[in-house]
């Protein structure tokens, strides 16, 4: 039994690290968004298009530059706040999984499972390796958390 608990703990820690990494990446992205507040996004978008060796007069670069013109500071603050909220949830989940908390197993299972139908839809809509990889990783995480919950339930009986 101790060996199974140790294996479960190791698996939960792997998932916890994965969730913490997602939280940290989104937190860094949110901080990056904040650096754009009070900046001329039109100039930044044009420079980015030129650095990527694209023609700003073409259709898609033009759409990107036009969109940058319409972004407000309030929208940037809201995006950064959303990133902070997402990161906080992921980091709290990671903490709970690291410490083998049952609530975190349930939360991780449910929050991962809710994305599966959307990911399947996206794969059928426009199949590519990145969508398939995201789906497979999510299926593995959800499957592992489901088995951990099942083992926890059996051990409590």
C-alpha cells in the first residue's frame, strides 16, 4: 500500500509541476501584456510585422495592425487581470496536487475534462499535430487524475 501511495504521489507531483508551469507561463504573459499599457501599439505592431519580413500592406498583417490600433489600455489591464486569475487557479491547483489533496485531484480532473470536447472539435475542425498533442496530454492528465481518484476512493473504504 505504501508503494502505491508513493507512486500516486509521484504522479500527482508530475501533474502539479505541469499545472504550475502553465500558471507561470500565463503569469509571465500577463506581465508582458502590462508592459504594453500606455504604449503606441500601432508602432509596435508595424515594427513586429517588419521584423518578421512581412508586408504591412498585405491582408493578414494589415488585420493585425488594425487590431492593434483598436486595443485600449483597459482591455490590456483586463487581459492581464484574467491572466493573473488563471495563473492563481493553476498555482493553487498545483499546490494541492503536490500535497496530495483530494480537492485538487477533483479540481484538476474536472478542469481538464471540461476542455476535452472543445479539443476534439478543434482537431476535427482543423487537424494538426499541435492540437493532437494538446489533446493527448490533456487526456493523459485527466485519465491519471481519474485513476488517482478511484484509488483514493478504494483506499478510503
